[in-house]
C-alpha cells in the first residue's frame, strides 16, 4: 500500500472509529453525565436529555458507517469538519466548564478536525496520482 493511501486509511478509519465510539459508549450504552448535562443546559428534562443522547448516538454511529461506506467521497469528511466546529462552539456556549476536563471537547474536536483536513488533502493526492 502506498504512503498516501495508508495515511488516508488511517485518518479516515480513525474518524469513523471516533464517531462510532462516541455514539455507542457515552450516548447509547452508558449515557454520560456530561452528555446529559449539555442537553439539560438547553432546557431539556433528564428523560428528554437521555432521549436526545440516544438520537445523537444513533446519528453518530450512522456517521461512522457513512465514512466507511462512502470511502472515496468528500461529503462525510466535510460534514465531520463542520460538525466538529459546530459541536465545539455549542459546548463553549452551553457548557464551558467541560472545556477544562481531561479528554475534553477541545482536544477531541480539534484532533478530529485535523484528521478531516488531512483526509481531504490525502484524497486529493490519491485522485491526482490515479490520473
């Protein structure tokens, strides 16, 4: 496997894994208090926050799957990039106390955004080399 293709696979696979994990673990299997606190901070009750987390978890898993299925398409990665910026802005506005914690949204969202940018660049290189 050539270097750009391997790098692309690592970037894209990691992004898909992060979407899948973030949807499954802290939203569906073990709804995390931080996830619920963000939802409740915008006015939802605890039960509504759990329902919203469930919906978000399903959508995040679907996003991870889309990134793998649409391997050569840009839209899932562009959507990821926009989502990372938007979700980080949401946390800053709604629950800024989360920004100081370990493994916080800043580090996760910036890393995923950087992987998205790298993926878009690598896809362009791969397509150019394919001719």
